[in-house]
């Protein structure tokens, strides 16, 4: 037996059979919600492979890794995986409050960059032109912060996402952004969870990257947004789209995205399909033309949302019954 092919065979069988089991009714998406928390088995498999590498049982490590990837990817394709935010970060939370900091953004436009490694991020919007950052960490020092009248940059002291940063204590950030300035917003979350309620915000654009985490982004009541760029790598995301015309892209690599669209909006969703991608757009009034799903009468719709969606070992679903929140 070719052991390299054995690993691929196990991976493909599990990745394909789990979505089939869901569609046949043998499994429910609720039963798959927490399979993302199995990721430590990948490390176990690597360790077993190293220990047994010079024995006839060396293939067992690869078997464990392939089976774990297969189960996780199968769950992602079925659209039921969550739990990355709680499982992919450190075992405990830092409980020491760090001093709150705040300052003005005088505009007319400003840039905001949030980069959190291992933790929980909550973003809200308040009237005025003042930002505020508060929260807890392991020693009360707080994140690295640089700000002036036209920019705000907040970064974890954990470094630049280096290996094993996720083993540290979780940080908690509560960030308040002003509604009186047009914002160019960038967010990167490495291992953790985030909730962005941007109701009332004026956004030039939003760029969000989630790596081994979970995020909820609510754009339903923003005052302005021109472009949305989202990248999800091994995680889950719930996205509520604005009641405004906008364009953008959603790239999913080993993850699941749920999209909630405003009533009456015209949608144009371009897909990039493969054997390891899943798009749940059928049955929502959209018409498929080649690789694009579109609302009939899109060009005359008062609100037009055009998104390029790409899923590699992942899934994108539209208007799920449970909504796009936590």
C-alpha cells in the first residue's frame, strides 16, 4: 500500500462523506458545530509520526492528521463548523484591566487598524469624533497603540502572530469608533473571536482578515460603505450586509461564511467553484448564469451588492435560518 495515497484517501473520504451524511439526514449541522476544536489532534498526529517514524507503525501519525483534516474540512463543507474562536487561542483569559485610552479623529477621513493575536475583540460605534480602547490582558499593560488626528493603530504585544502566540493568555479589547469621520478600517484577528457592530459608522471601506478564529460583522445599519474585503482562513464568519450598494470580495480557505442580505437588495454573487467548495445560494430567488448567481432585475434594483466569493475547502451560505449573529 502506498502510504502517501492512504493519507489522501482518508482525507477525501471523510471530507466528502460528512457533507453527504448531512444532506441524507444522518448528521445535523448542529452536531458539527464544534469539530473545529479537534485541531489539536493535528499536533498529536505529527508527534506520533515523529515518535514512530522508524517503525512499521509510522503511518499512524499521518493517519491521525489526515483524518482530523478530513473531519474538519467535511464539517466546513457542510456549513456547520464553529468553535475556532474559543478553541484556537490560549487556555485562559487575562483578567487585569489596562488603562483606557482615547483620542480624536478629526477627519474628514481617517484610518483605523486593529491587529489582535489571541483574544476577543468587540467593536462598536458612538456619536462624535473620539475613539476609545479599553479591556483586559495578563498584566494590565494594554496593547501597543499609535494614534494621531488621522489614524489609529492598535496591535497586540504578543508579536506578529509568531508560532505558539496562541498559547498565551487571551486579551480582551473593547474598541469604540466615532461616527463623525469617514473611516478606512483594517482588522486582523489571529486566533480568537470578534464582534463588530458597526451601526451608524461611515466607512470608506472595510478589510477584515480572520485566521483560526470566528467573527461576526454587522454592516446592516452603516451610513456609508464603498467596498468590503474579507479573508477567512480556518474559521467561521457571520456577515450582515448593508442596505446600501457596495462591492467587494469574500475569500474562504478552510472555513464557513454565512451571509445575510437586506430585504429587497439586488445581489450578484460570483463564485469560484471546485470539488472542495460549497455555495448555498439555490432557493433564495437567485438565478445562476455560469459561475454567477444574480437577483432577477439586478440592474434596476435600488440597492445593488456585487461580491466575488471564493471558497477553497470551505462553504458560503446565504440567509441561513438562524441568522448571521453568534
